[in-house]
């Protein structure tokens, strides 16, 4: 199955459950890296999380990208894609 990273494939199977939060040490490491790293480091980590289907970690990463650059097109598209996967329709449409 492909990840949903903009420009790197898309979609997954419908009906899959998606964790709203990251898991374990991997999520904690990502959050620590995002607080101290450059935007490029955050993007690299988010793409890795998307590729590993760590949806909660990826969502938090895209949110961090938006916090730093409120109009980042990749973050906007991928957060919409993740909201659709999680069936959070209000967030997916907004």
C-alpha cells in the first residue's frame, strides 16, 4: 500500500482504523525533533512517518509544518487526506 504523501503516491484502503495519536518512543522522538529541528527536518520526518503508515505521528508533523508555515500546500493537502482516512469529514472539507 502506498503512503499519502503529496507527490509520492496516494491513498490506502477504505475502512482502515487510524490512530489519532502517535505510538511510543517513535512519536516522542518525532515531537522532540520537531520542536528543535528545521522545517526541512520536520518534513523529512513526516514523510518517513507517512511511509511507515504512522498516521498519528504524521498528522502531528503536518500540524507542526502548518504552525511554522500556515500556507504550506503539502501540509494542507496531507492533513485533508489524513482527515478523510480518519473520517473526520468536517476537517477534511474545511
